[in-house]
């Protein structure tokens, strides 16, 4: 049975104050959409449907080499439920399970999606969702459970009562459905809420009212819930991703003398016993051999190949950087 993902990436960059589509803004050298796609592929998705709107040509062009992506345009902004509805013709071509994810949440991890899908399959649920518990739930949909801890509904911030706003278990938009149940429920969505939008979260209530099983899995780490709507949030997410990249390299045997003064983009490999001095930049897709020394003020352009034992240093001007190779 197939596993498909729908990624909602039709949003504009209004609060980013940018003409660039939000999903193309970079986090550690990659468009944020890249990370969501990689999480989907890592979780086993063989097909991804990306919903686009503003700047669709730029998005399609940026990922034109990925044949696994099927592009669907949302011409009207009528809510997340409407964004899923425009995918129905594509969903009718498949049989299996479907993730629905936000394109502006690059901190998503494949491991969490696997946990969600495994629980969904084991529980034989029609719909499942991954949740998180966070200190400040403002802006998130709240998870309402019954006295036995079973999922009841998701209440959006704008529609929540004061008591519901005090709930700290939230929904960071990790959806999972059986495809045929999703299609059926989407046809019953209504927009009778304060925003007059079609909420995708209402699909879970529809499934429960039909007597079908809905499972809520508390599986998302608090930091993974951060999505990007502003430049400040972009910076915060970038810092978290940078920490992940450096942590992975340190675990592989690389010494980074000053993490706060080093910037390493995504998909960089560095050989064991290498040393990274402060004020160094290493561009994405670079490969650095073992026992190399980078910096101080080392500049490694993107897609560089650095041999074992190399020493790359420079002064404040990158044009004066030097490369030497030790025997």
C-alpha cells in the first residue's frame, strides 16, 4: 500500500515582507520546503503533492528535477481544508495512507512521521495526528481529550474558550489519513467559523461523527513545532537547524571550536579528526576530508571538495583565503 504526502505551500510571504514565496526562503542554505520533502521521503513516501499558489513558477522551477512531486494550484485562499480539497483529483489516483504537512515547518523529522504512521497503521485508524506539549501554546490549535485521554477534537485558537486556551497539548499540523476516508470527509467540510474558512482540522471531527477511529499520538518535540511566518522566526529556526548540523558533525568526530562563530550549511560531510576554527563558513554539499583544518576565517564555497589533511585559513577578506595541503 502506498504512502503519499500533501505539502501545503501556497502561502504568501506577507509577514516576511518578501516577494519570494515563503517556502523558498532558506534555512541553512536550503529552501525550507526541501526539509519537509526530505522528511517525507525519509518516512517512506514515494509520491508528494505540493499545493502552490503565490509564486508557483518559482517553486516549480526550484524543484523541477524532482519527479516525485506533483504540483497542484490553489487559486483561492479559503483555508487549509480547501487546500486539501484541490488535491482530491490526485488523491483519487492512489490507494493507501496520506500525510498532510505544512511547507513552512522545516524542523520536521522523518522519525516522527514514521512514529505517527506506524501508530496509525497499528491502531487501524481512519485518521491520526501527531501532537506536542509546549509551554506557550498561543496560536496553535488545542487538543481536546475526554476523561479517558481519548482524542475528541482540535479547537483553533480563534474559536477556543478560555479553558481550552489553557491546554498545552497542541497540534503542529502533522496529519495522517487513509486516503478514501480523507476524500469522503473533505466533501463534508463546512466553513461556519469565525474566519469563514475550511479548516482541515475539522476532518477529524467528521471522521469521529461517522464512527471511525481517530488517534492522537504525542510524538513531536517542542522545538519541532516552530513554523516560519516572519524573518524573526526564520532566524530562530535557522539557529535550531544549525545546532542540529553541528551536533551531527561533532558526533562524527569533528571538533568545532566555537559553535556560535561557525556556520555550516546543509549536507556537508567532514572527515574524522578535522578541526573547525572560529569565523568559518562551509557551504552546502561540500565534502571535507579527514584531519583537515578550516579557519580561522575559513571560507568553503558550496559544493567544494577538500582533500584529506588540508588547511584552509584566511584573514577577514575571503579573497585572501589560502589553501595548503599537508603531506
